[in-house]
C-alpha cells in the first residue's frame, strides 16, 4: 500500500489524511496517509526516515514550509521563488523534489467563490510567511495587483525584489480607512497565524466592508477571529481556508499520482458537513 504523511506541529487535527482518502476513493486507489508530529530540530531526520522506509509523498504544514525548502535537493521554480514547500516528492537515490501548491490552491478556491464576476482587481495579503509568499505569483499571473502588508517591513523588502510589480501596503495603513484606490473590487486575505491563537488584527472596519471577499487561510468549525471581525464590520462574502486546503491537496495528489487531479467540490462539501457535526 502506498505510504504518505503530513509533517507538522501541531498536527493532531490535520484534515489531510481524510482529504487524501476521499481523493483515493474517487479513483480506486489504496493508500495509507498518516500524520507525523515533529519539531524543527527533528524535521530533517523525520523526513529522511519516512522516505527511507518507502514513503511515496509527503505534505508539509506549519511551521516547516520554509525549512522544507532548504532541505530538498530540487525545487520547482515557483517553490524557489516563494522559498516555501508544502509537497515533497521522492526522486530516488535519496533525492527529494519540493513544490508548493498553496498559491494555486488558494487561487482556485477564490475563483470558485467569486464565480462569474471574475477575480478582483486587487488582492491584499496580510503576512509575509511561507503561505503568504506562495500566493503572490499565482495571483499576479492571473492579472491581479497584489499588495503585501506585514508587521515587520524587513520581511517584505526582499519579496518586493523577488516578485516584480508586488506592491507594499504599510501595516499601519490597515488601521485606517482604505484609500479610494481600494474600491469594492478587492479581496482581503489573512495569511498570518493570528487566527490559530484566536487573536484579532488591528484593522479598520472599512477594509472589511469595502471589499468583495474577506478570506482567512485558517479554518475551523466556527468562524475564525479574523472572520468574526469582518462579519461584525459588515463584510460581504466571508471564506475560511478549507477550500484552499482541499484545492492544494488535489494538486499535491496529482504530483504523486501521474497528473490525476481529483474532483474537489464533493470533498469540500463532505468536509464542511463533517466539521459542522
């Protein structure tokens, strides 16, 4: 039976095993997808042990995506530019390829959510970690103006040099009403870990009420702290990261299974029902 896993910390609530099992059922495959709790100190050894034992693919989640990018022997161009890896593919003889499917996963989910009205003209991403970096390029290639806002400006500067046309929105600007250039045709995306700790962000209500979509990469049975902020402020459409999780998993699945991309909408509906209890 094919062996897969997801490395993370925390990891006990990861939905990846369930998602990949549902994908496998669609195409009649049998696989064993486990969860692997590890630490930054033990991550490299855990990855090596898994693939030495015959592992055929792995996902990487917080807080190891940047570490994974430094660990692999081969990076896809998009993973190299993002300096972030969420998918590991064995190449044989101890070599590993690293890719990131996060960005394309988020783009596909946003496309599903906005439907016929099309992608927003502008996308504002809050955060500058691996998840945030991985989504810049897909949205730029889709024709969106991408703005990055982060508490630490030092983390943003190298990204402006790496991604042409990337624009900077000072983090302090989020504490005031948005300027006129941010009309109704923009999307606000939380790529920080604040929701994991239940923390709100210092954002003026105007940012939530002006945009077409408020999106949090985190997900749960209840609205995240960020989406609760947005709802209180009168935001229109709200979305958590469950759709992104399913879409990025489908792309990872295709990398391990000869390009076969499973259907995502039935899986998303199934997971949403299970989370709702």
